[in-house]
C-alpha cells in the first residue's frame, strides 16, 4: 500500500495550492466555469487533492485484473496491437473485393463489410430506386454475391466484422460460403457488428427492419446458435456510436449502451444460457469524439462499470467474462465539410483518445467522409494515421500511460458517477426496452443534441472553419467519389436475376416456409432457419420480407 | 376531378386538396371562411362523429389506428382530427399524433388532419367542430376526433362528438379517480385498452363500480376491452358504434346535454368548490353526482371528516341539481343527518335527486356514500327557492 | 388583432438513410420558433409525403438527406406538381455535393442547406417561405 502524503507535506501542499490559486486568479481572472460535453465541471488544475494513489488498489488495479480500469489484458498493446479494422463498403461485390485486397496489402489485419443502404433496409437491389444503390456500401443480396466479395480472401484466417443487423443475413451468407469452401465454422472469426437492435430503434434507424420485440428475439436466437456452432464469432456488438452521433453526451452514450447490454445479458440468462459462456463474446462499439480527455475517461469508466455489472449483477465467475471489449470509430459528426483536410488532425486526436482509452480495435475515418464514401487516397491516410501513432509516436510502448494522472483519474471517477446515475434511471423505468418504448431515451438524446447545436450557434463551442477561423472556399474544389457506374449496377441486378433463375425454387420455398414457421413458434431458433435459407439460395430481401411479415415492420419511435 | 368545379363544389365532391384548403381557411378565419361555412353548414349531419379521449400513454392512437382498420374493412371512409397541444410559451407544436397512425398514411380512404390547440378564435372546440363539418360535408362516413384529454379544452372538444369514447389503460389504479371528472361524465363508453395486460380486469371492475355510482343516468355506459395489437375487441367495438344513432344529436343539444353543460360550467365557476376540491361526476336535469376526497383541510380535531365538509359536499350536489334547469335556485332550508365517521383519504360521493318541484320551490334529497364500500354516510334534505332569473356566468 | 397563422412545416426523410439527428434538431427549433411541425420517421415514400402535405396543407417540406437520398428529390418535386401542390415549398438539408445542388434548385427546390448552417438562418428561411405562401393564398382567395 502506498504511503500517504505526510502530515507536514500536506500543510505545504495546501499552502502552495492557495498560492497558486491566487496567482491563477490574478492572471486569468474569474473565467466562466468550464464543463465537458457530459456536463462534468473541468478545473484548470488537478492535484493529489483530487485523486491520490491511495485508491490505486481498489479503483485501478493492474491491467488484466478486476476492475480492469487500466486495460482488459495484462499485456495490452505490448502483446498485440489493436486491430486496424477499416470499414469498407462500396458498389458491387467485385469492387469490394478489390478494395479488400488493397487494404490487406497495406497492413489492415481485419476486415469489415458495410453493405448498401438498401441492404440495411432489408431489400434486394431489384426492389428499390436505382439511384440509391451501392453509393454507401456494397450490394450483397445472396450467397453468390458473398462468394464474389470474398473471392481469394482467406476467411478462415481473418477476422471479419459484418455490419449486419438482425436477422443477420450477411453472416448467414458468409457461413454458407464457408461451407461451400470446406472451411469449418469453428474457424470463422469475426463480429456481427452493430447487432444491437435497441440502438437502431433509438438512433440511426437505417438498421431497423423488424419490430423491436421480434428483433429482440432473433438477437437471442443468434447468440445461442453461434455459441454452439460458430464459437469464435462475437454475436453481439452493442453500439454506443449511434446514440453519441445522434447527440447523446459521452456519458449518456456509455450509460445507454451498458443498459442495452444489461437487457441482452438478462435475456440470455432467461433463455437458460450460462453467463460465462456468452459474456466473453459480448463486444461493444463506440464513437470517439474530439473531446480528448473525456473520451479516455469514458472508456476507462465504462470498463470498470462493466466489470462490476458482470461479476455482481449477472453472477459471472470467469474473469474472461468481465472484460469490456470494444471497437472504437472516430466520430464522423465532429468532421467538417469546410477545410476538409483539418479532419485529418481531428481524426488523429480522436484515435489517440481511443488508444489511451484502451480499445481493442479501431477505425479511423477518412477526411473526405463528409462528402461521400472515401477515396482510395484518403482511406490510405486514415490507415497511415494509426501506423504513425503506433510506430512513430510509440503510443503502445506503455500500458494505460495516462493512468495516475490526477485529472484523468478524477475525471474517470466523475464520468463513472454520471454513467451509474443514468443506469439507475433506466432501471427505475423498467429497463432499456421499456425506456425506449416510452421514448425516454430518445428525448434525452434529442435534448442533448439541441443543447449542443445551440452552443455551437452561440459560439460557445468552437468548430474550426465553421464558426471560427472560417475562410472563403469554393465547394467545387473538393474531391469526391463519383457515383457508381449505373452500368455496373445494372449488371449486378442482372446477376441477381440470373441467380434467382438458377436456384431451386422448391428448396427456397421450403426454407422460407420453415423460416416463417420458426418465427411463429415460441421456441424454435429463428437464426438457424435464416442460415438454412441462405444456404438454400434465398435472397436477403426474401428472408427479411418473410420475417417482417411474421414479426412486424420495424418502425422506430422518434420523439422531438 | 372536373377542372371547372369551383372550390366549394370540390369540397362537397370530396376533393382532398379542396377539403384541406377549406379546413385551413376555417382554422385561420381567412376571408374565404364565411363562404366555406355557408357551403358546408347545409350539408352536415350524415357522418358519425366519434370522440376519443383519455390519459396520455393510454394507447389511444394505437386504438384509433385499429379502429380505422376495422372501419376500412367495412368499407367506410374515415377522417381523423388529431388534436395536439401547442406550447403555451412559443405557440409552436409538434403534430405527432397522426404519426402514430402510420399504417394508414398511404390509404386514400383515410384523411388525417392535425389540429394544434393554439389560441383559436372562438376556442378549440369550435375549431374542431369546423374541421368536422368540412369532413362531414365532404362525405366521410366516420369522423374520429382524438384528443389527449389532459386539459379542460380537450374535454370541450369531445363534446362535439356524437359518441364519446374514453380510453383507459390498465394499471391506472388509484389514478382512475384522478381522471378528470369532466371526462368521466361525458363518456358514452369506456374502452380498456391493452386488455391483455394483467391489470385489465381490475381496471374494468373499478370503472364498472365507479359507473354504478352515477345513478340517474338513463343508460349506463358500457365498458369494453380491446387489444389493439391483435385486434381483439375491435369487432365488438365497431358493432357497438354501428348501433348508435348519432344523427342530429350533435347539432341540437338535448335537454340533458344542456343541463350537463350548465352544471359543469357552474361548478367550474364555484370558488368554494375549488377550495374544497369538489368534483362533478355526473349531471342531468334535476340530478347530479359530486365527489370529494377527504383531505387534511376537511378533518376535525378527531381526525375525521368534519360534518361541515360533508354538508358542503351534499349542498353542492343539491345546489347544482337545483340550478340545472337553468334558473337560479337558492337553498333556504337544509337538514343533514350523519351516520358514519369518515376517515382521511376516503372518497365521498353525493348524489342529489329532485323530490318535488313547483314554480317557486323545489325539494331535494342528497345521499352521501363512501366510495370504498358504498356505505351510507349522510343524508341531506333541502328546499331551494327558485328565482325567475337565469343562471349567468361572468366570462 | 387578427390571429397570426403559424407556418406549417413537414420535416421528413425519403430514401434509405436513417440518421435523424439534424432533422430532429431542426424540428425542435421550428417548434420553439412558434411553428407547427410534423416530424415523420425516416424512409417515407414519396406518395406518402405528397398525401401528408396535401392533407395538412403544409407550407414547407424540409427534406433531411445524408448519403445519396437527395438524388430522388426531383421525383418528389414532380409528384407535388402532378398533385397540384406546386405552391408548397421544398428545402433540402444535409450532405449535397455542389453539382447536385444545382440540379435540385433547377428542379424547383427553394434552398439547399449544408452542414454548418446556422439554425437561425434555417428558421428565418422557413418562415419567409411560409409567409410568402400565406400571402399568395390570401391574394388568390
């Protein structure tokens, strides 16, 4: 145990502090009190009076041990760097395949797939207006498309994150491809990214296809299926990013995410699953804003709160179940259209905050994401940013380097208090599902978003190049990706038609009937039928359409 | 649509754009308003106007949506007036009610119009009545007026309806007593929504028992149950609505309706009633029911309800009944006998009935009972002197 | 004193995008500025938006667009014209590349707002468009 500051030294400290406060007031006057985005008051100076090492053993501990404040692994980045997982998604499967191979050659160690918005909404390419196809993600409608997207990619050796909300058809297509190639499912690793249906109900509704309670059930079925058949896959990625991007403060975003996680964990326990089986595969996905220290503190606090929840609330016994594993993405909402190259500096700051926050995998935005899907050059800079931080700035040489900072520790504690207060509020409302069905969460997020925008408009929050340091710019000078070639899209739709013509209509029909029946039943595993349908050649639109009919069309509740 | 038709003819032909613009004209009292009123006024009376109100969160919009589905399945055209509250500070409003009826947004046989409660010339009820008239003249079979029911103006709005539904979610518990008394007494039927929830039976029982205290009503309003998400109870509800004969009741007030309106206004203008927390439960010509919850201000030094408070409650019912015919009636003699001590927190219900009435004098009997067990608490008999002057209110 | 008619504004999203932070903030601001706002969920179909605008006799339709949803706004303009609702003003807010902005304005969109636009400017613009429409209706009556 650390020696407390001695009695005589304490008196000196108090005197010195008073002296400093006088000098500060003389120099800086009485400035307006500052707050971070979560509303925590920020002082100009932090000292042992705010946090002293006496608390080390209880509240910090060592990396890899409860409560994991300093990191979930003993080795952290000294053992293994965070994964550089850059989002990729554009055009047709062949375009995706080309970009994937470029990224792998540049050193990206894990893959990600973003499908086209039409896919997010649950439709096939021939069911939607042609203008909206393939501009933000890849069009993948069936196992054949997935084959072409992953052509020559060693799926048994790489981790793939599928941006693939309930009912997880993209994963089903990948599993079907694995089966065709003879890659056993236990070798398939990755994450069902953004599988958190609650976050889609509340914010970024694009992913929300099936009515909330139906989506809830499929999430649990999917976890159960993967636990048994694809044990190296993380079925759940609980998302704080959407809510923070929708305007939730960092503390709110962390708290709401943990509340959603509590519901999923409790649903799994109610379904008879052992916490020590499913918790190690719960992962999280967060936004990282430019509010540097606040983000670091948010992640450290989140790690601590989650560890306590797992051990005490869910009763998990295995230390591996208590680990808060998360992917961070630099926040697109902080980026500006004005002077876009400034975004490179912003992304660097955000990435550093995530790294000091102890993330397990990181996506850095390209500077031109404000215009459209990134150009090759901009995507390259985003990856290089991570490489520079790791290998030139040596940010990985020391584990939790900001630990012990009077400010960071004090801020971590205060962020934790805010987070826990919100969790208590949601518990009092009956849990996250009830809270979002009543619109309570949506209202809080909307209020925070409005408050922030008003501060920006009033000049109380600076946005460089927008409300300060602005210059005359010609928007026509900005680079942008051309929209996908319509001819390529038409070819893609032709391939879809050919695929449908070539498959066994009887097999598909049988599979979809079984899928509908499983949705109507109370105890069949719906996801198992989604996989079977994918293998039988059913398309994404057909699978989603069937489930929408059975379980209800997803309509989020929006509150102004 | 015949291009040569005038806007007024277009309204009567049901042209959607003309209907919408006519509503705007009336809503904003534009120069075109009087012409619209004249055209429309001669063509109303055909539609069945259903008012739907109830506490927020009660599932009203979901019920209305399910109701529309049933009506459409039976071939009715449906218009909806969705009343949303305006901000008292900014005058702005988010018209969110219609959004909750999402499934009907694309149906050509359904027309939904939002109406914000902002300071309408002539009041919100009149504005809603205008919108209803346009829909009626345009030929819609059923017109639903939906309000939040949280304020007195919303209660006023549902008075324009032929049939008034009050929607109660289960689990209100004690809050049933808290549903505005004015709302309760106007209901033609109660609907327990979300009836698949565990508290539904209890809520139904509480409503039924409260309704039996409303003695003196010609017809006891039914209590129906629905589960809007599955459609359970909707067929029965629409069948019941179909049996109602609404024609003309909206436009010409019946005697009882006039009496009800007068009594409601009277208790609202009564300072003493406010002071004691007296609430109107039911009224018609010559009889009223008033209730009071025994609070700290009503108890004596023995911690029981003060006899004076019981007298005041009974006298309120008596006075309202006496005045319900329209002329001023003043108590000249009253005698109370009290048979039970009443504890803090109990609800007391006073029901006044007319024993006799001549040109100058009327005699009333008021029975006061305890709501929790219907035990008899007191009996007041009183005589009122009738003046030749009508009851008038300071506006 | 004649009662002032508040602007009636629809704030909606057509196409596939589901991000609604911007549109929600705008809706709240318009309400706080005394306007009557209909705020729809995302993924509205064009015929539904036209029907909504007609029934509510809206003054202004505000389209919030991220991604490429603005590419179908010309179809909305066409549908409004076909329904005899060409007097309803349409504004678009969100990520719209410069060359597409020209296309939208040529199709009849009144204004395009980009990220960073001040809320006050948007509120002022909406009010002006609504008042112009009220004046026009008053003149025609």
